[in-house]
C-alpha cells in the first residue's frame, strides 16, 4: 500500500492517478477509468471526476493507493 498525501479536501480520481504517478498522462487515466480498470474503495469506478478524500483507497494495476492528509 502506498500513501498519497493530498493538500486539499478532495482530489478528482483522474488527477489522483496522475499525482500518484500511477499513469503518465491524464488521458491515460481517462482511458483506464472508462475501461473499468480502476477501483475506489473496492468497487470499480467509471467516473474520472470521482472525488477522492482522506481515507479513500484506489486500486490500479495491482497497487493500492490510500489518500491521506498532507
């Protein structure tokens, strides 16, 4: 599990993936999200604008990222 510090109240899923260096470009994140390859809190999420808040977990390509307050 990797902890990703966020400085704001929330961050959108697409931005979170890029911020966590899980993808290199926002367009890559959009593709993976629309293809159902990303889970938020254990459930497949198809919304790239999904708000990720402190404590949420994001699963992508076998890795788990947890949002924590900076």
